[in-house]
């Protein structure tokens, strides 16, 4: 009995170690390729970990400078997008936490319906075009500006705040915005931070929306550029003078270095913020 | 005491409809004005596109607005169901979603059960940190990883295969492997994150039940079978039902990154098909009709599955 148990334990530890390795190793491999000197790469052969390190690919990327343009785009979208997401989500969630407000039911039904039934890609695209938002960050920022799901999660958090807290301020003659900004928001910071993180990661990672709405290359965020570098054939790249990515010897290292540069910000904050992410999933799960 | 009463009446005044409507709205003007922007968002960016669906019933001329086109009734829908590419996309969507459920659904449960048996807290934390991480990177990056692993020329997998003297395998460009690639890559990306909810459900099982089981001499295997699994059964059922509700979404961003002409026949799904026919080929009416088909069937599915899960746990999602 005891022996069987320890066999299972060993097996279990080994298996989970394997899962963890499977999740992380691809990133190490990509890092390895990106740091490999050209000569080593051309020699071929399997290299699993960085041995001879060369920052050639990274220097190339930064000297070329295009990456800064994409980085700027990504930052604009991530910052303006997350800010818009948060502002609208907080306002909506707060008002909808007042269940006695006249019109509450209408608002609620109207909003929940959009979770289940959507206009879809083409009508949304036509709307953005009609508004003149094609090739503008507006289209990217306003698409999905409120995630109804996160809004409802935040709303349920607001609902759990004891009413007595607001009452005290109302006696002092505080207005509704004052109550929201000075009383509700400060005590809701953990929930808001969690939702902000999810929004920010979503903005950082999105590529479909910027890809369909932004035509000019110089506005493309990292993910869209990366997709093109990795998967599209060379035609559009030749015109943009990036054919070297495809043809030159350093091509593979450049691709992988671009990948690394794109995930570094996420990888840096992730370990510290992981517990908030987990909490976010769980707050949502209570509701869903 | 008296201040509390004043506060209560003030709250009541603010929130209870007693006066005439205008007076009531004026009293709550801040509340309503805070709702203004969110409401505008929903009306403009959610409801106008829903109205825009009407072009599915029109002979839409590109460049014109939603209104003023010739109405053609259900002609587009007749076209859809006689269109071979659409039927192919529909079949692919259902098959891929089906595989994703069959293989992808149990995996997070297994991970959670295994993690639950780990007593070394540090080890557990490290493994969790590792397996949650892929959730936070984009499908483009996952595409890059797949490329670096499975590319025919210099992918790690093929280099290993070649070094053993075998022929390299084109995983990304072979219809035989492509669906498996979709299923496995979404498992790789999401299984860890999806295990969180089951871990929480396991943590919620009453410790006393385990204690009782141990006193009765239950082995760890028996504890898992007779205590843990029944304890998380309702969570499992609800997640399963919810996944059934989104069976028509086989993954837009994922497929768009990985799809190539060699595997289009087995990989194209409804979402990528709408994108291709609508935005790339400019056939707005037809692709909107396809989108409406998806939305309508999806709506029925989600409503049905919500009702089912309500029955399972006796309450609705919202």
C-alpha cells in the first residue's frame, strides 16, 4: 500500500513536471534560436539551450528601428484601450449595481442581450467605415470597449459593498460621482486592478481587430507585424524593405528575436501578477 | 440615530420612484449621466451592427449604407445552404469544436486532480505558474512557437526526426494533422488556465468528508473517486454545458494564424469563412447572412444550454 502510493507520487510529480516543461520549454527554445550566432545556425544540428550567445539579431532589430514604431502602436492601443475599457466598465457597472434605479431592468436586459446576439463582423466593419474610423486607432479602441462579462463581474463586486458606506457620504451631501470616485473606487481597487490586467493583456495580444481596421503599416501593432513576418509571403514585405527577414541568413533569428521582444513585457509582469489573474478567474467563476 | 434615519430617507428618495418621472430623473441626474457613455457604446457599437444584419436580406451594393438597397428576402440563405464552401466550413467548425471538447475538456480536470495530490507547495506553485502562462500570450506567438517546433525545414521536431534518419513531416501543411494541431495547440494554451476553476471546486469540497473517508480506510485513489469527483461534478457539468453552447466558435484568431492553402479544406471554420468572403472578397450580403446564421443558431444554443445549467444548479448565470 505504502509502496504503491509512493510510486503514484513519483509518477505524479514526473508528469506535472513534464506538463510544466511543455508549457515553458518552447519559450526557452525561441530564446535559444534568437540568441544563436548566424554561423552556428547555418551549421545546423539540434541546439536545445543557448550556448554561444550573439545579440546580432536584437541589434539588427533595434538598428532597423521599425520595431519601435510597432511598439509605439501597441502601447497606444494598450494604454488608450485599457483606459477606455476601464472608464466605461466602471461607470456601467456602478449604475447597474443600483438595482432600484428606474430603468435598471431595461438597461440590464438590453446589455445582456448583446452577450448572446451580435451583429457580427461585417456589420461592425461597415459601421466603423461609416464613422470614418478605418485606419484610425478609434476603431481598435472602441471595438469591444466594454466586455459585458467583466462589467457584470465588477457589478457583482459593487453589489457586495455594504450600503451603509455610501449612506454616510450621502448624509454629507455627496453626489453620486463623488460617492463612486471617493468611496466605491478606493475600496474596489483589487477588483478593478484585476479587470484592468485582463483588459490590458487582451489589448496587448489582440491582432484580428487591428489587422482589419488599420491599413497603414506604420500604425500596425507588434502582433500584426509579427503575424506578417512569420506567416505572410514576401510580396508586401519586399515593398516595405523587409525582405531580408525572409531571405537573409539571419532571418530565423530575427523572427524569433521579434517574438521575444513582443512577449518580454508580459513575461516580466506575469510572475508578479499571477495571483491577480487567478483571482480574476475565480471572481468570474462565482458568477458564471 | 436621527442621522441614520435621514440617510435612509435620502437614499429612499434617491432610489424609489415616488415623484413624477422628470423630477425623478432630475434627482438622479448624476446616475443617468454616468450611464450615458456606456449606453451610447451599446447602442452604437452593439445595436447598430445588429440592425446592420438587415443587409443579409438585401442585394447590397458595396459602398452604400445599410438602408436603401433592394430587398431580396431569404435568397442569400438559399445560396448559403447550396454553397459547398459554406457547408465545408460548417462541417469543419462542428468537427473541430467536437474534437476540442472530447480531448480538451477532460484535460484540465485531470490536471487539477493531479495538482491536488501534490503536497510540496513550492513545486505546485512553480508548475501552476508554468502551465497558466501560455494563456497570456497571443495566438500569433503560439503560431511562432508552432513554427519553431514543427516547420518542415528547421523546426525542432523535424530536426530530431531527421537526425534519426526518418522523413520530415509537414505538420502545418498536411490535412491529416491540421485538426489535431488546432486541438493540441488550444489545449497547450488553455488547459492550465482552465484547471483553475476545478482546483477551486476541489478546494471547496468539505474537509470533513475526506476525514470520514480516511477513517473508513479509503485509499487516496478511493478518496478521489468517491469524494473529490462527486464533489466537483456539478462544476464539471456546468462547464461542459457552457462549452456546448459555443460549439459554432471553433477559434477565429487561432485558425487565422495557422491556416494555409494546403489545409484550408479541413481548417476553414465559419468565422474565418465570414472574414474571407466578406472582408477579403467583398461579398457583404452573403457573408452577413452566414454571420446571422451563426448568431441565430448560437443564440438558441446558448439559451438552451443556460437553461440546462440552471436546472443543474438551480440558478441562472446572471
